[in-house]
């Protein structure tokens, strides 16, 4: 199991295939296992590196950490592997990490694909969702809230549930306490002042029905990144790569090809 250590925190990553490196950053409370479809698709064409961010998957789970820690871990992984230039896919939380990496190490990121993204937040997107629909969520247990939230997050819920189940089979699941710590790491971040420093060719993809990171958040992020392109998937919510997988993989392949 490939692991490297940064400041006494052990971080797990997948390293598969050969060719131009493609670095994958997963979403909140998930892991590199969520990219099984992307890994299968790209592994014969590229070197795929998929990190389990701290607090997730097979990586160490400290009592507290921040988005900056995630971004620094990503940069340290590039150094650990001796990678001078990579392409990047970041989904949801992973897209925030990808933005930070591309802004702070612009020479290291060649192309950047941001999925279901935003560039700032006072609290986690889930907490914001609960507040927007307070009348429907008030009084529910956290388990019931999370279950009910999926109807606001996703358009093709059956496809998402199958993907979630398969991901869960291949990665350790977080406790409720660990999920809370992971969510707290995304409070009060603002990458907007840094985005003009991104030099990578950038594509931002949002899902029309995403109420977690709505399309206007993706459009704003694209607007702040020099020469970025924006695309909205018409039959997706918060997981365009899962809800319209063939479309996503085709666009991603075309985007990353020279």
C-alpha cells in the first residue's frame, strides 16, 4: 500500500499506469476509491495518482486539520514522487484542493478540471444546504439529514447510490466524529484572491441540479481563473462524473489530450 509521511501524518495514494501524470482529488468524506471508473478509463493512457486526503480513506485521521493542510499535502505528494508537471481532476472538496495547488504551484499543474466546485465558503456546503432548507431539516437526526440531503444534491440518485455502495466496499468508512472533523476543515476558506495566479488550462463542470455547490458557484470560479472554460451538465447534480459518466469521461479525455 503506497504511503508517504508528511509532518508525521501518513498519507495513502494509488499510483497506477504510466505516461503523463493525472492527479485525482476526491470529495468530502470519500476517498480515492470513488474514482474507480476514472482509473479504469485512463490507466492504459496515463499514470494515475489518486490521494486519500488526510482524515479520509486509508490515510491518517488527525483530530483537526484545515484546507491549507490538504493543499500542502498535495504539493508534498508531487515532491515525494518527483513530478514536475501534472494534470488534475478535483471533485467537490477535491476541487478546492486542486484550486489551491494550481494557484500556489502554478508551474506544477498543466491542465485543471474542476467538478462541482466553489471557491469560498463560511461553512461546509452541507451546512449551507441545511440552512437554506431549515424548515425541512430542523429536528432530524444527522443520519436522517444526510439521507434527505441526497435528493437536493443529485439528479440521478439511483446511479449515485450504486456508485456510493461500490466506493464503500473498497475504502474504510468514516465515523460520524471523523466526518465532522473533515467537514470543519472546510469552514471559512476563500481561494478567490489566489485564483488569478492559476496558469493551467482550466475547465469547470457543474451539474444543473446541484444544490450543494450550485452552478453559479462554478461559474464564479471559472470567471476568476484566467481563460477558464465553464460547462454545465444538464442531467446531473453534485456528481457529474457519476450521473453522466460517459459524457464526463469523453470530455475529460478530450480536454487532457494535447
